[in-house]
C-alpha cells in the first residue's frame, strides 16, 4: 500500500503564500478527512498536489512512496495514481464526455481497450452513479447541474481507479438522494483499497464514509490531526478551541453553515 508523503509544503498563488509548511501523510487503503475554515488552503493543497500550474510550490516535498510527485506533469501524476475531484469542476466545451473518458482510460494502458469493453464499463459506471447514459454524449460538464458535475467526478474516479483520490467538497450541491449515491460509491472504492483525502464542511458526509484520520488546516498549515472524534468536536464546538487549547489564532473566520454551525448557532443564542 502506497503513502503520499507531504512534507513542509509551501505554495503560492498569484504571488501570495497560501500554504505555509503543510506536513501530512495520506495512505492508500485509508481515508483522511481534511477540514478547516473557509479560505485556509484546503483546495490550494489539493490543486497543488495534482499540479495545477497556478499553484506554485516554493518549498517542501511530495512523494508517493519513492516517486517525487513534484517533478511530474499533471498527466504523469494521474498515471501514477493520483486523482482530483474538483470543488468547481470545469466545463469543457467541444470535448465529448465519452471521448474524454475513453482517452483518459486508454492513456494509462499499453493497448487501447476494445470499444465493446469500454462501453460496457462506461454503461455500468453511469448506472451505478444514477446518471442517464445519454449524458455521455454531452460535452464534459457543459451545462451540467451542480449535482450532475459532482456525480460525474465520482464516475471518472470509478473508471480511472486511482490509488489515492483527492475529493474537494464532493458533497456540495448534492441533493439528499445524490449524497447517498455518491457516498455509497466512495464506500465501494474504499473497500477496493483506495486511499482518500476528503475535504468537506459537513459532518454528514463523514458520517457516511467514516474517515480513519482527520487533519485540520488552519492558516495554511495542518494545526492538528486525530481520529474521527475531531469531526464531532468541530461540529459541536466550531474551531474556537484551536485557539484556546492550542494557542493558534485563526487568521480569518468566515465558516458559517458548515461544520461548526452548531457552535455558531449556540454562540448566537439560537
Ligand atoms: N487563483 C487564486 N488567486 C488569488 N487568490 C487565490 C487563488 N486561489 C486561491 N486563492 C486564495 O487562497 C486562499 C485559500 O483558498 P482555498 O481555495 O485553498 O481555501 P479553502 O480552504 O479551500 O476554502 P473553502 O473552504 O472556502 O473552499 C484564499 O484566500 C483564496 O482567496
Ligand atoms: Mg476549497
């Protein structure tokens, strides 16, 4: 089982340092929840790990076992077994969904998959994700609803079979039925031994996918790590205890309507 080692990672975006020394291990076969207030660098970490060109690594290292991830291009990282489901999946006009999936699958094989094999694999994945198969003829994410985009990210995960999947707010915009479909798909992939780093603001998702480890990102660093009890603590108490117990001042707090909402409500006396 592989481990993604992130050590002292510093990342700048548009000339501003956002990640200020992130150290975290993510394990194949385990699920790590990544939580933290808005704007503290969770998406930045995931995008930098996948190699987004706007997220510039200025210091630190990322290894998947003994492979230096930071020297690899985005497609090499994907072939190595990393996968990112984005917080805001991009619409790609002119790229048909089925063609995209076929190209992505074949790029990681020596011999292209037969059309029959590809279609039956694709059909099964669409069915399991509750996405009408006709959507495979549409351009990738173009005009998809918020929930359709999120389901489509997990559909790609199912087909690409990564070793470690990074999921950024996969539950945002999903209706109550869709969250069940998506979390069932994640549970199935967990059982196949995939590793996950899952960002969410909602304890409800974590209740459904039972993370093994929890990391809290504050001010561009991992302030504390622990087990699932950390999600419960944040859900009921918010992030304030980080300041009182650990002495880490939270640079800005905009987190409302998310993990911590109970504590926020309490503070407001509602
Ligand atoms: N392309 C960019 N240009 C300028 N600033 C950026 C860019 N991308 C991210 N940032 C800034 O970096 C900081 C961290 O953003 P990031 O998206 O990583 O936060 P997050 O922890 O994922 O927040 P949320 O929970 O709201 O999704 C924010 O202040 C954000 O405005
Ligand atoms: Mg984010």
